[in-house]
């Protein structure tokens, strides 16, 4: 069963979809940079107590769910 949050008249399960894009959508996310971004994002999620369900890095953007 999901871990729903609730009040007297409402119940919710909040999820965020975050997209980050390089300036002018330049293809700047390759190889080593891509791996560093993944590590940084995982560390930030761990520090904030956030569960990272899915994430992908493309050459010109990345997204997290």
C-alpha cells in the first residue's frame, strides 16, 4: 500500500518531475560530466531524504522523477 499523506478531507502522494536543460540546449552532457552529474544528484537526494525513482541524462538535458 502506498504511503499516502492525509488530512481530514484530502489524501495525497506527492511526486515531482524535474527537468534541467543546458543553456541554448547545447549538447554538453557527455561521458565524465554525465557520470559526475549522476553522483551529485544522488548525493543531494540522499542528503535531503528524497527518494529518486528514475532519472536520465541526455546530451542536451536531464530529468528526474
